C-alpha cells in the first residue's frame, strides 16, 4: 500500500507541475490587484493559501476595495465558488468506499477546476495521494505567485503595474470565451452580464447599490433567468 501511495504521489506531482506553473503566472496578476487594494505580501500569500479560488478571490478583493459589508463578501464568494460544491460531490464519487474521511476532508480543501480535471480523468478509484501530489505544487504556485505580484507591484513603475492589472481580466476572458463559442445560450448570458453591468449606474434600483451588491443581484438574476428559460439538456448516455 505504501508503494502504491508513493507512486500515486509522484504521479500527482508530475501532472500538477504545469498547473502550479500556470497558477503562479495567474496569481501574479491577482497579486497586482491585491496590492491595489492595499494588501501586503504576507496578507496576499495567506489569502491565496487559504482560498484556492481565482474568481472567488478576485471577487473578494473587489468587495474589499468597495468597502462593502461582510455579508456581501460572504454572498459574493459563495456565488463565485458555488461550482466547487458540484465538483466536490462528483469527485467524492471517485473515491473507494474505504477511503477515510480525513482524506476526503483534505482533498476538499483544494478543489480547483484544473485539479478536478486531472483527478476526474484517472482510471478506476482515485487515490487521494495522487491529489496530494498535485496539491503540493499547485498551492505553492498560487500562494507565492500572489505574494510576488504584490511585491512586484510595490517596486515596478506605475505604468507597468497598471498594464499588469489588465492581465487578470485576460484570465477571465479565457474562462468564458471557449464555452461561449460552443453554446449560444452561454454567449447570450455573458453578453447580457456585460451589458447590464455597464448599464447598472443608470438603472433606478441598481444605481443605488454598491459594487458588491450589484454583482450579487446581476449574477442571481441573469443566471436564474438563463436556467429557467434555457435549462441545460443532458446528453443521453444510451445514444450510440
């Protein structure tokens, strides 16, 4: 069993290495945003180490910059990270029934899109040590990348910092463009989100809300309408 776990750990480290490198690059831009919010390198490192969630962290930083209430912070991060609950449920089904609770608990600490992707594609039952291996390189990449972004933001010229701040938006475009190109409903939902966000300062109800509450209201309304009128149709697994 120890040999099997050791092999799984090394495989996880190997497969997680490119993810960790990618996380460091993306987290660098997140660090720039945190620096603009007045955070120091240690604070950024700690936040990223405890919250392995790019969209959720960025949303949280925006709420902090807007000086919003704690309840808004909780709602925004809950909405931004809701998909991880589905991923956790799906991943839990890949463990053997004999897998101890604490293994499931540790894996649940670091559910991300990329780690979920490599884990769910493993054949047979998922060995938790495989996931641990991927976590060993993904977490430092994300945490140190954030801290380095904050440090760089404090020493680089203002123009370069401003340019690097835009890089984080590129990450979100990379997330939403591929599914939008494949599904017209997703594309329409994304465009509606951009349009309503731009119009929000001129809409009677929304213009009186702060940035955090606007994000919550628009996300809930647009996502709910899309889900109600255009429910996702699962493919029939019995079709040839």
